[in-house]
C-alpha cells in the first residue's frame, strides 16, 4: 500500500526520536534508586544528563528543520492576534515547563542531587507543571505552524508527558508513601482544580523567588534570540 506523498519519512523519524528519548528519560528516572546505590547520586545525575540532553537537542534541531514537512492543515499566521496569542501562550508554557521547584546546583550535580516532595509555588496550581507547560507549548506551535509534522510531534510529546504523570506519581508514591498520598489529595493534575474546589490555596509570595524571575528572563532572551536560533539550527542537517 502506497503512503500519501505528504506523509514524509520525517514524521516517522520524529516519532522514533521521541520514543528513544522517552525510553532514555523515563527509563533513567525509573533506574535512579537502583543506580544511586551503586554509583552515587552525583555520577548518576551526570550520566543521566549526558544521555538525555544530547537527545533533547537533536529533537529540537530536527523539529526546527522539518516543522513545515507534510500537509498544511491550516494557515492562520496572517490572522490578527494569532501571533500575539502564540507568543503569550508559549511564554506561559515555559513558566510551567521550568518551574522553580528544583535546585539548579543539584541539577548540575554540584550539590548532591536528591528527590524532593514539593507542595509550594506552581505545584499549588498543578502537581505536574511540566505536562501542562508541554501541552500549552504544543497547542501554540501546532496552531501557528499547522502542519501534519507538527501535529505528529505534538501528539508524541503530549503522550510522553501524560505517561510521565503516571510514572512520576508512581515513583513518588513508592518513595514517600502516605506523605505523597496526602500531597496527591491536596493538589491536582488539572491546573487550578484543587484551588477551585478548596483543597489548595495560592500563596503569591511563593512566586517571588529568583528562579521564577530567572525563567522569565530566559523567556525574554529566547524571544530575542529566536530568529538567530532558527538560522543556526537550519545549518545543521538532521
């Protein structure tokens, strides 16, 4: 059976890259308790980063280079307000994708990396901010680009993050038991649901932290560098 001409190999290659990244990232997270016993938390973090980060960079470059592949399902880039909506939604998505709920020194393995149980800041809005941010990013970019390649990419990313919701809760429940079960009861996956039904209350002073301002500065820098980033990635053939 012949595939339609618009269904380019890049669609399948992107899904393959996402599956590879999901195995490396989620598999690495699942192996963390076992690995840290034998090689230590710092070395584990370094190995995890050396595996995950290159795959993430390849994914980003491949997406940039092939974002217009396939069938153009819609074209809304010329409509009034669409560009502003996409930029605003993308900016908000980064505030969820990179919440200030981790210690950057632990990420870099300067300090001993540890698993933390948080219930402050953005976790009051949603227990899985990265999933929410990824969905927002996918909605914004799929709307803007309107191609089947972008739709397939977004589908894969969302599926991975939905799996991450289940996988993350499962790992935290196994590690913290009743303590995490209590956090589950007081928080929600759907943004603001726990706030609306009274299980949680927002404390805006918790957002007045350097890390949140750092993410905001990063978003502004990314907006400024976006044209240069697109030009640079287009020179890398993937």
